[in-house]
C-alpha cells in the first residue's frame, strides 16, 4: 500500500520533498462532488498539513497521475485492514472519514516509487464508491465549527503541549523542527492538535478514529489520552532499561536487549507459562528415572545451571537439549525376552533355506544365552559372506527369535569417529553418536543392533570409526561406554550386537579379534532354486499385484534364469530378474488383457534380455601358458585365467592386471621354484635366462590380490617353458611355497561353485582344505571331481598334458585327473599323485 513520510518544516510552506508543514489559509470547502480515491494503509495527512506519500502500486500510480493532470485534488481514506484487493475495493474496506488533499509535487525515487507531496484541504465524509479504471468517491466536505474560547480548552491545549514536549524528548530520532513548531503554534489549537496526531507513532485505526471526532474539545481529550499512554510507555521502558543495566555483569552485557524483552513481559504480567510447564515436565521425568549415581550427579548439576541461565541465551538451549536426551534414553527399559528354542528354529527355517551350519550356530548361541543370560557376557556376532546371501535378514530373524526390538546402522562410508561416539557439546549443533541415537529410537536398552557393512568403514582426518567401535563392542568395556556428548557412562552390555561384512581382511585386527565370526557362504544352484520358489517369487508376485498361483515359473525355467541371466553368489540379481518377469504380466493384468499363466524358456530373452555370456573353460582348447585359476571376492567366487607368454630376453618378469603386493610376491615365489626345479620337468636349464616372461591376469581394471593364484602361476610357467598344453577342463587354486608345497586357501566353497558355473569338471585344491571339503553339499561334490594335492608335482601331473598332446580327449582313460582322480578322492584324502 502507501507509506507517509512524517517530517516537519517551519511555517510558510510546502517543501515538496517529504517535509510536514502547516498552512492555516489552505483550508477550503470548495471541493467537487467526486474525487479520485487513494486508499491509505497509514494515514498521516491532516487538513492544513503538508506531507509526502510513497506510491508504488500500479492502480494507485494511475490515481496520482490522473489527479495531478486534472485539478490536483484527490481523496485519502484510511483502510481498515491491509488484506484487501485494491482492484476490488468495497465501501466496507474503509473508515468513513478521510482527508481531501491537493497534489503539490510528484517525483520518482531511485527505487521506482512515486513520491507525492500533498497538502491537506479538509476532512471529507465517504458517501458512495464508484469503480472504473481508477476508483473515485462521492464526498461531503466537513465544515469545522467555529470555536469560541470558553475557558475549558486552554488547559487542554497547555497539557497537550507539555506532554508532547515530553514525548519529543523520550522518542529518539524525531526532527528538531517539531520542538520549534510546538512552541510556535500558540493560538492555533486546530492545527496543533492535527500536527501532534500526525507525528505520533500510532496505529492507522487510532488516527482514523481521531479524524472522525466532532468538536475540538473532544479531539484534545482523545489526543491527551494518546499522549499520556505514550509518555507512560516511554518512561516505563527507560525505567526497565535502567534496572536491567544496574543488574548486568560483564558476562551478561551481550544479552542486554533480550533481558529488556523479558523485563517488559514481567512488567506487563506476562510470563512464559508454556515454556515453564515444559521445564517442569522435564524435571519430573528426570526425577522419576532410576539413574546411575554418576549420571544423577551430572543431571543435577545441569539442572542447576539451567535454572540460572536466561532462556534467551544460546547456552540455555544446549543445556536443555542435553537434559532432554538424558530423559529420553532407556536407562532401565528392556524388552521381555523369548527363549523358546523350538520357536527360534521354526523362525530360522521359515525365513532361510539352507545355511544349516549358520542356523545351527545361531541356535547354539541362543541356547547358551538362555542358560547363562544372567551371568554370561553377550558375544559379538559377525556374519561374513558375499552380498545377497541373507546376512541382514538373519539378524532380523535373531531379533524375532529373542522377541527384541531391531535397529540397524549402516557403517558403509563412515569416516568420522564422532558418528560413533558423538560430538562434544562445545560444538554448535552437537549431538550424540549414532549408537546412542539408535538406542534412543529403539526405546529399550537391549535391542538387537545390526552394524551393517563393517568392512566398508574408512578413516580420515576426523579419526578412525573402527577404533571408536572397540569400546562399544568389547564385552569387558561396553557396560561403561561414554559418548562424547553425554559425558556419562551408558550400559551397552545388554545390547546384542550383530555385524555383517563381505571381506574380513578389510576389518582391522583389534576389532576382528573381538568378533565371533560366522561365515555365510554363497548359494548353489539347488539352493537358489529353492529360495526363489519359497521366498523370492511369492514376494515378487505380491509386490506386483499378482495373486499366488496366478503366474508360475517351472523349475527348469527357474534354473535357466539362474544360470543364464545371473552371475552372483547371492540372490539379489535373481530377485531383480524375477521382478522383471512379474512386471511383464502386471501390464496385461492392469489393462484387463489375458496373459499366459506359465513362464516359458522362449520368452526369457524378451523379458530379461540377452543371457549373460561368460567365457567357459570347457569352450577353450588346451593352450600353452594359460591356466584356469579360482578367485574369491566380496561378490563370491569366480574364474580367473592366468596367462603367461615368453619372449627372447634376459629373464625379466613382468606382472600386469592390477595385482596387489601379496599376489606379486606369490608370482615371484612360483617362478623361483619352477626355475630351481626345472630339470625335474625336463625344462631347458637356460630357457628362463634367455627369455622374458610376461604374466597377466585379465580384467585389468579390477584389483587382484592374495596368495591363492601361486599354484596356477607356477603351472602356467611350467607349461610355457616346456611347451605342454594345460587341460581346459581343470581349474587350480592354492598358495605355493618355495619348497613346492601347496598350502590351503580360503573361500573354497565359493570357488567351487564358480568352477561348476564355468563348466569345469576337475578342480585341484590344497590337501590342507580337506576339512572344508567334508562340509560341502552333495550338489557341489557330485558335479565336480575335486582332487586334493600336497605338492606342485601333483598339480603338474594333473593339469598339463604330455608333450605332443593337443586335446583333452587325447588323454587315455587312465590319465590322472577326471573321474579317475575323483575315485581317488572317494578312497581318501591323503593320496599322493605323481607325474606320469
């Protein structure tokens, strides 16, 4: 809307530049019946006074331009509220009395608003509103009655002048000209009253009501009422300021303005009742808690500090937030525990197919917990295995078996120690760490707490989160775990921590030493098929709006999905493939069209795309210097071909394929052993001195490390130097020593599953892994010939064809390897094979 600049000037003229003056001879009753209407959000124009109006709205600008181009007259009427539409004005939007003004000057400010200097002509009454491009009103001029002094007005005028002089002293920043005018306007009571009213900082409603008062005496009575209130308020404010300044010390000076507000509320009898009630409720909650002695002392100390801290202080919010955290934590609240082992077994079998070893270990843990729940410390379980094998769902099942609440915290990408132990309260925005926050969210002190992706934590300049976890996970220390924010001990010994990781090698040793490791292996084809039929497919049907049995996948089609369209140790990729199959039918059902209720193998390519095509060992011809090795990664097992080529040179060894330090050292050990034993395999003694060897492991963008490729590297070197081809249906794994011993390796089940997927028929493994072989399911041992060996001599005899043989089929039936080796494995694991 519009704003009025209220300033003053000496008698004698309109300034045209925002100054307020008075003109006794400007009042006239010669007004037209209709005047252009300018709505006023803040009225400071009165008859006989000159003021400046700021106009910035489009319609109001047109009113000013139209009036200035005519007789220069327009009507100013105060608005009752600011919430009006200036293009849809109604008579009810205005007070009934306004001021007719004459435009003296119009200029445009730097901000684009019009600065209109106007001179008040007379009071006018509102009779009719006319709409159009610019609003106008029919007005009736108000004639001032002739005043005759009867002895009653002069005391009112004198009191008004006295009070106004006090106001001028109490209000800082008012122009000094107002002091002079107050003294000059002797004998001009009409103009003096209007001048004082125009300069007072009053609401629009107060000035509109004053404008409607008939009779000069009544106007002065109203004016004295406003002046008395203004003087009283100003003096009270100054008294409050003086009282506050006397009580301020050096530390409280920065809170001066906030204390003024508080003192004003107290002077008016207004207190912060709602806030006080919240504090009383907080104190009651804290007193009702059975807190440890150290926590109780810290809480009492902070409550005393809160009582003496001003609510407007930043420290007040910090203390109150701390006490609310103490009150919200479940210091003694625990879940009622279920210790029914039969029910636990039923839940585990319901939620997970296979994983018998894992489920047995979990049941053992629950049994021990049941028998010693009052005395034994809770162990820290760590489920380790490839992605998608059910580690997180196992943790949820443990919580359900125990009847406890379940909370999860992902540690992946965590690099700040404060995320675990919290920030100290000296920092802005500090809060407890994630452990305490999640326990507060759980509402009990004994939840099952899953710390997911333990091996994905990092470290940086903010500290090492793994080191911060030591105190939380150590049963000897976690009953007094201290968060940096709380600074008091909190008992974590009741919490059952379950951790998950893909690769334990990435977990720091001190932390790994506190964990009870449970390995969750990848799934075989049979296990994946059963998991899909029992869990994944029914779940995907429900997610995609299909009823159970409305769409079926035959077993042979499910196996094709697993073998041709997925390549993983877990079942996440399989779940996505089944989701795509369900979506293909959801479209037809949503459209009301008929669809086939049985998925066929012929439509898999259309739904899932081209099958995943991986190079299978059985498709290769036996080659020189190429050995199929077996790798174990965070995603499960895989085939890793080891390629070696020789070229004339001086015996240099080149290693490529983004190999880690351990694998490089293993390659050096393998080459050194082959060179030292070359005569045993009829190798040319000078071959290695006259040739350079380039050893490469494909997929060069993927980092590779570990010692298990040592045996394969040695076999590739012997093949390269002797010219003997390597069997294409054989894969090897094992660490090599400088004495030619084949040492055990890890991840054997995943490696064997990868060999089966790649079409390998015979796998050579270290004899030291014999205990692992005994635990393998029949599905794995029944499809592979698994040959345990102790020395590299045995590997060479099994994996390399004799000189001159080019195909696996060239080998006679009695050649070591194949089913013959499998029968030896059946007779016992302590066999000794020699090169033919």
